[in-house]
C-alpha cells in the first residue's frame, strides 16, 4: 500500500481528446456506448438528454414562431490522443451520423483528463 496522499501518488498520464456528438433519442447512444466499451475498451463516456433544434428547423416555421425542439442525446467520449481520429470515424459509422437527421459530431483537445477504470468486480449492465 502506498502511504503517500492520493494527490501525490504517481498517476500514469495520457494525452486525450474529447469526441462529442448529438444523436437522435432513439437508443443509438446506448448501442454506441456499449460498442465502445466492448469493442474498443473505451470506458470514459457520458450521455445526457437535451432539447435540440434541427439546423434548418426555422426555415420551416412561420414568421415569428419558434421551431419545435426535439429530444436528443449528447454523448461525450474521452479517447487517447493517438487513437482519436480512428475512434472519431468509428463513432461516426457506428452511430450512423451520416443518415438523415443522424446528428452531428466534433473532436477537440482536452486540457485535463483523469484516468478511469471500473473495479473488476462491478457487473456489466444488461440490455433490456
């Protein structure tokens, strides 16, 4: 056991990037996060529910009316910097972002990211 305080313990650092995407609220994000975990061993991902507007939505509304928002999912994935381009392409294909109303994806550099690993005895969530 290490007697140093946690803040002083050596933590292996790795340069990372953040891939974010907005996806339709149709279960795509759950399939994507499971595939990232199972196929790419990526465990640093998060999904939240948001209200979204299509880019061209206001072109279809009457003057003075706001477009109707729809539920979407915003997914953030922390990935190793050297694998970022490959994982960006993987997420684009796996989430079918190129389909009509498939969403959007972007990649950016992270200032700081902490390593994260689940304990070995934590059960994997089962699909319904």
